[in-house]
C-alpha cells in the first residue's frame, strides 16, 4: 500500500540513450511533482502537474519531458542522456497545498 | 526568489546530547515551512508544517519552532535512530512548489 511509488529504483545507462521513470500515487492527490536531488543533496523542483495540467516548469533542458496520463500518474522521459543528468529523481504529490509525500527515488547513473 | 539556508551542514551528537538545527529563509508570502527527515536511499519523510511566527510543533524527541526569519528543529535527548538528514523547505505565495535547503546530516552515536 505504498503511497507514492516510482520505478525503477536504480537506472544505469549510457550517454545518448533515452529513458523513462514512472510514478504513481494512490493518495487521491491532485498535484504531482518531479524533484532532482544532486550529489550535494539539494532538492530542486523540476515540474509540477495539477489535474494533468502542467503548472510549474522550472529551468530544465527540453530533453526532459514530463507526461501525466491521469491524476495518479506522472512520468518523466529523458532524451539524449548526459553525464550531468546523473542524480536521484524524486516524485512527490500533494493535495490542495498540503505537505508533500515523496517516493523512494530513482537513482540515475549515466556512464 | 525563495531561499533556504540550513546550518550546520553536519552534526555529530552523543546519545542524549540535545541540540538544535537552524533553517533561515527568505520568502515572499510564507504559505508554510516544512521539515522533513531523509534516511539514506529513501525519499524525504514529512515531519512538521509551521505556518506563522510563534508556532511550535512536537513529535517525540523533535520540536520545531518558527520566527519570521528562521525555524529551529530541536532534538531532545537524541537516540541513534534519530540519525538522518533533516531538510527544511518553504512554500511561498508565488507558486505551488517547495524550495529546500541543503539539509543537516545528523549522526547520533551510542
């Protein structure tokens, strides 16, 4: 009965590849997010969707494209992966501005 | 732009040695200050939300307080299981996002 689940937990891939990370929440929340945590542990917002509509799009390379097929799912597709994309990516969800619940993270390593 | 600075970056405590973590912030129209705990290899776990200066919240050995410029997370008589990274974040009036500080890594030795 995981609240926010991400797959995969680990992802190792070569430079130039395209990969996707999936996120699902079973909390009935209306807003979902992608955050990136770099090697220094800083968490930074990337995207936010509210009821399938993109509401936050921070300064992120357009190689990153989020997709929300419905309120419970938010996926992240990354094209032409670069070494600097290596990080831990977290999905989160909130409801009406309440506290955010985070997934377990996806550790992406680009080699 | 909202900004959050946490200090110290790391804190080593003996079991039972109380201490405080600091979170300084600048935000336009505070809509909430949040404390999270993050264990290695896991996502942040929600601890507290504070909304206005003077507010305090407690949970077991943790107590969070808020002023107009900073928040403190007090750890009273910590145990080894309190070892984690503690993250502070703010939500401002400008948008529906959390701005995080860099965290404080706490290690409690038995």
